């Protein structure tokens, strides 16, 4: 009987099946390097602090209350743009939505502050539902869907005329600080939530799936676009409420300028144009930096329109996106290499190691000895010259280990009785 060891192909198949059954972790999204966002946000904090200090030393730049009143809606709009970028559906209609919410808020101001707030935020949420439906369910690209919605709002605003006279008083300083604190808190909260690896893992399919194809994250896209539109509406309401001039005339925001400023601040803050990646505090610091530079240019009478600073911020944001993507690419490769090295399937080799080959050859020799014993042949004899049994070489008739020295020749050759004892003297 011959015991055949598993062949190389069978061994390979077994190892492959074992590797498939073992979880390798390749289905997990690679983690991002948050250090690049931390370093960049520290730099933004220093730059924004220096610019705001320069603004405070400039005559004609306005008071701190005016600066805070202008910063609150900018932070809201930048956060709205950053949320839409994270879910892979950039909302270019944040400015038009802010304009629509401000118009409705001013027009309904005669019914009281609560009613005006409800109307302004309600219409922004309704537009958000429409935009989210286009991007999440119809899977239209975010830039196209938001461009269509923004264009529709612009056409409506051109034919709607001016709203009714604003009937509410100007928002007090405590209300301005509350609005700024709420805007900063919302931005930091969603930035902190987006820093968790589990959230980024759920956003990864949106980033990796081409536009128009199903990625299984429609609910996240719907929520992100709806939240972005609602924040944009809140920014429009704050802009209208804090910018009431004398005489109660309506103060409606510029939709194009607000969109450009929001996109520039979000990109400079570290939010990637490719989706999923972003920092925690960068949006707030970048909004303060962009607004501070615009106020500084206006206060010192620089020879160009301060709006160009927002456009330059978008171009700078392209460079920041490139930096974020490059600094995270190495981390993805390292993570994939580490997980691949830990997979059971990677232990498979084309040839077995030398120790395994030696063991296989030894088992083959023992199998031949057992087969010879079963057929009645003496496993210790060899008529074909040298042979190996268990790794011990034997030569011809001298293969008998008991006859190698001749000491036991008499016992081997003497006749025996029926009980196996030698018979002498007969």
C-alpha cells in the first residue's frame, strides 16, 4: 500500500480556499492621514489671526461687531459648501439659495420674527429637497443639478422684484455673537464627525463610483445636500437680518459673490474637491482668513476689487486639494500593502520549501518499503545495488544489518526447532 502525499496543486488549492475564507480586511476603506489637516489648520490659524489683527489696526475696516456680523454667514456658507463636497455633490447654488431665503425672510418680516424665520428656512429646505432628489435619486452630478437650481432661482429673482419693507429691528450684538457661535459650532461638529474613519469609510464608495452609477450611499448624499441647502438658507437670513440699513430697505446678498467666497473658503480650509476628505477647524479658519483679507483690502483702499481675493482663494484651494490628495495617497498604498502581507493567500508559493520536499521524498521511500513488505519481499535486501530505506544507504548482500560484522552468523544459519530455538548436537 502506497501513501501518496497531497500534490502541489491540491496544496495550492487548499491554501487558496483558506485564504478566501479568512477575512483579509481589503474591503475596508483605507484610513487617511489627519496630520496633514492638523498642520495646515495650524498654519491657517496663524494666518487668520495675523490678518484679523491687521484689520483691527486699519481705519475704515469697521468694528468687531460688523466683522462678526459678516463672518457668521460666511462660515455658514463655507460649511454648507464643505458638506456638499464631502458627499461628492458640490452645491454651487448656496448663493442663490441664500438670496431666496433672505428675500422670503424680508418679505414675511411683517408677520413677526418667528414666522419670518420659518418661511426663510422652510423655502431653503424645500429647495434642498428638490436638489437632493436630483443628485441622490436621479444621480445627476452635483454641479449640474445645483447649476440648474441656481439658474432657476436667478431667473425668478430677476422677475420677482423687491420684497416688502423689512419690519424687524436690526439683530443686536448678542444675537450676532449667538449666530456666529452657532455657525462655528455646526462647522466644528460636522468636521469632527467627518474625521471618524467609519464615516469616511461610508463616504468612500461615493468618491470611487463614477457619476451616474449606483454607489449605495444615496441616503448620505440626500442628507448632505439637504443640510447644505438649509445652512445656505440660514446664511441668507443672517445676512438680511444683520445688514439692515437705515430706512428699513431690504439688504439682499449677492448670490454669485457668496458662492465664490464659500467655495474658496471650503477649499482653502482643506476640504478635497474629490470628496470624503476634510479637516475639522479648517473651514472656520479659512472663512476668517478670506473675509479678513477682503476687509483689509477695502479698508486700506487697495487698487483692485476685494472680490478677486475670493477667486484667488479658489485657485489656492486647488493647490490645497492637491496637497491633501498627495499626502494621503502614500497612506493608502501602505495600508493596502500591510493588509495584503497579512493575507493567508499571500503565503502561497510556487515551490514548496526544501524541508517539505525532503520530507516528501522520505515518505515516498517508506511507502515503497511498506509495499514490499506487503508483497512478501524482504525490505532489507536489495538486488539492484544501492538503495535507501529511511535515509540509510545499503549495498547488495551486505544490506542485512545483522550480518554486517558476522557476529550473529551462527544464530542466523543454525537450524531451529518448531519453537524457534536452535538445535545443536543432532
